[in-house]
C-alpha cells in the first residue's frame, strides 16, 4: 500500500472520518492514483503534519461542462461541503470554456489528529499539494517535552478552541501566535495563542505587539525611538522586528517555563484584557 502527503492551506484540525475530494480543470488532479488501503498524512501548507487516515473507497469522475459538475455536486457527490463546491464553481466559471473536469472522491477512515504538530521536512515545502511518499517513510514524532517550539500541537490547538468556547471552522477561525512565530514566538504554550479570523490573521502578519517592545529594558535593550505603548499599537519596521527577536531569544532561553508563560500571558493580556482569565 502507498503513502501520501496532502498539504492544505485551509484545514480543519478536528479531523474526522468522511469523504474528501480532489478536482482539476483540463488535467488529472494530483493524487489520481490513490487506492483503497493507502495511508494519507495531512498537513497545513508550509507548516506541519497534524493528522492521518486510511483510504477506504475511491470514486472517480469526469465531466465536460461546468453544468455537469454543478449537477453532480448538488445531487450525487459524497462530499457535503457547500463552501468547497462553491469555491470550485467560482474558480472554474472564470476559465470557460471547460474542456474537461476530472476528479475523485476518497473516503478516509481511522483518522486521527496527532497530539503534536510535526514540522514539514524542508523537502516537502516546495512540493505539490499532493505528494507521493516513499514506501519506507516514517514520521519523526517528537516525545512530550517542555521545550518551546513555534509549532502548535494539535492538542493545544483544540484546547484553545475549548477554552474560548468556539467551534473549529477552517473558514472562520485561525489560531494565531500573538508574538509572531517568525521571531520565535512559541506555539506550544497557550499563553501566546489567540483565536482570530483568517482575514485579520493575514493582516496582522508578523507585526510586533508594543507590549513586547516595552519589555526591552528588562532584558538589557533600549526601546525603539519614538516608542508608543498602546493596546492597539503594533510595529512592523525592521528595527522593531530585530529588537523583538532579541527580546524573545532572551525570554525563551534565560527564563524557566513558569516565568516564560507569565511573560507571554502579560503581553497578550495587555492587548486583549478580556482574555486575562484564560490560562
């Protein structure tokens, strides 16, 4: 049986058994040769593997018009995901005339989310969204550790959803590193995580919360020139980012875990005081 890696931009970290789909315009979609019994690992694109499943059934289809695809999606498809199909309709409607639409649906069973998010190997980062793995591929699953990592373990991601009393929906909610992971902000402590809409998360990007820079003197650095501390103030200039990296390095390496948690909570709660009770 073969092994596969699927990378997704938008993901549902509450992975469940069910039907999924791959479809492509005027060519075979990647993964077309998947078969029942194959193993599939699922990753967030550019980030980490968070779950796996086993292929139970595969149904192939081919159409010659968008109308045929719409009829299939509405009346015959096993995939009951309106957002998925509407996104395909919108995309393909701009690419008419359609010569062919090829795809397949696959039923996953024995699905599980890993307790740890497993960082994608460098070789996978530039590969297609569906990648055929070598037969001897094995995951290097980390053991439980108190060491800080920028990756968000699935267990902690679900804990954030539960603590903030929200329903996981990949189209609505992201889990954001409040102190950005690009400068070393940890992902495996809940004190540096916050639920945020996907659009706001993209807008926030790697902007530095002003409360982090306000701690500069505590770690032996000068604050930026014309520095302003405010609940809604974030910095994205080169000087501030470089300073923030130095502060985070000191926090992550020179303090014990209890103090690290307290500092990241202090930063997050300053900008979002309503989260103060969330631990």
